[in-house]
């Protein structure tokens, strides 16, 4: 049976500040999706949060980029915004960049990751959600999952994974894409994806079966809006087991809290801390950035789960390490590489300050 899994998310208001979502907002979104399920548009749904982001996880048979599904998400966000305004939550409706829905939610602010596939005999799925980071934050973990034998031993010893994976990479600034094959093109791949503020892995495919293996949201809010409106706080869907990496191979990259951009005012690097959903409450200096993982088994499109995958004790050390790295990075204060390079900061006073002091700059010689 062909099923589409759509994960659509938006920050429609924070509680308190940008640190978390309000339970009433989640409950309201749940009502909206329950109605759509009752009416037959959705097979199933699950509503969750990551930090201040509301996450709508939906299964259906309408295919990707379907107007009805996108409208359902948009309406859920706009109704939620009304409630957020009543509660005077912080930044109510901040990710909704348009007043009216026009057929596709892409480019309107919310983040979208969708994949349509033939449901396998057993279909384990992992949905990663991050707060205080941007879409390129998935580059390193996706590379490790699907191209690095030091992470994924299946690439070496499992016959159905040995031919490798193809990576679709998006240039988020120039709106271009390219597909590169691992393992033979990994050096070419890495020159791009090692620069995650510009190049983001959009999708990964099995080269043996052509099956979609992973898909991420690659929207860049600041570029869409042409001004600061918030981080992307991206999501990523990964299929697992059999011809794909095992669940443990998919989760393993997050044992390293790698540095991502997006902490405080979208203008700092910080470690991505893997946490249980309840701990996705970025508080210290509005962070450090968080990632959660919801695990599901699909059963004829029904979402069996979730299991809160990072609630496991084996990620305690990664959390500890993330706190140590956070402490180290914080000591740099307003200096790079804690602070992002000038052109990447989402907040800046640079043009004004430079203009004000223009006359006081003199030539060096
Ligand atoms: C938002 C975020 C925060 C804000 C910061 C300032 O996702 O990460 O760090 O950028 O709290 O927010 P404003 O400008 O809304 O006061
Ligand atoms: Mg926010
Ligand atoms: Mg957020």
C-alpha cells in the first residue's frame, strides 16, 4: 500500500519566550487533525513539540505537496495562532509569513518534510525534530547514517546496503540541486555539505532499490522573508532497517553533539543536544539547540508509537558532552566561532554601525 508521511511544523508562539510550546496549543492542533482523520483525509496523525515548535505528523494517501493536506496544516496553524494570541504567547504566529493560503504551504514559513512510499512488510520510521538550528544541521548526521562505515557497519557487511546511497543536495541560496553518489563521490559531496549554511541534504535514496530513505525540510525562513523571522528549526524523516540503516545506526550520529548554527538570536553556533521530548526546552541562553526523535512502526499507514528514542540512558553522555561544549562555547561571548560569521547572523547592527562610523575610518597608510 502506498502511503504518504507528511511532517509539517511551525513556531506559532512560545511559552515562555522561545523556550517551549504551550500544552493548549498542542491540544487544539490535535482536535483539528482528529477531525481530518474522522473525515477520512488523514489515515492517522500525531501532534508533538520540539521546543517552541508545533509538529504535525500525518499519514494519508494524497501524495506529496497535496493542497488539502497543506491547507489542513495551514488552517491548524492559523487557528492555533488565534489561541496563541489569546494566551499572549511569545511571537504568536511568527512562522506564518502570509495572510492567505495559496495551494502549497512551502515558502509560506512552516517547515515541510514529506515522503510517499510503498509501505514495507514492517516499516520502522524515525522522525527527527530540532529547535534552535537550521536545515543544514542534518548534513552531518545524514552523512554518517548513509555514507560513513564508522557509523553504519551495514554499509560494509549488509549485502542490501553495500551499493550505497544517493544524496540530493540543495543549494539553499541559489535554489539549485544536485545528486551525488556515495561511496564513490563522497569527496565531492563533502565539499558541499560541509558548508551547511548554504548546502543542505534534502533527500537520500537507496541506490539498489531507488527507494526514498530520508527527507528533510530545507526551508530557510530568513531568506524566504528577506528579513529575520526565526530559525528553520528543521525536521527530518528517516526510514530504517532492512535495505536502510538499522534504528541504532540511524540514531548513532547524535551521540556526537555536533556544532550547529541557530542558538540565541539565530546568530550563534552551539552543540545539538539529543533529548527526550519533555526535555526539548532550550533555556540556557535560549539553548543549547535540541533534537528529539520520535520512532514509529507504520501499520497500513497507522502510526504505531511514538517511542521517544532519545529518552534512552545511552544518550546521557552525549547530553553531558553537549553541556560541556555549550559551556566552552559560551565563554567566547560575542566572538566567533561562537557568534556566527557576519553574513550568517539573523540579528545584526552591522550596516547601521558601519554607516555611523564611516567617517572615522581612515586609510591604513
Ligand atoms: C528564537 C530564538 C531566540 C530569539 C531571542 C530574541 O527561536 O532562538 O533566541 O532570537 O529570544 O527574541 P526576540 O527578538 O523575539 O526578543
Ligand atoms: Mg519562537
Ligand atoms: Mg523554534
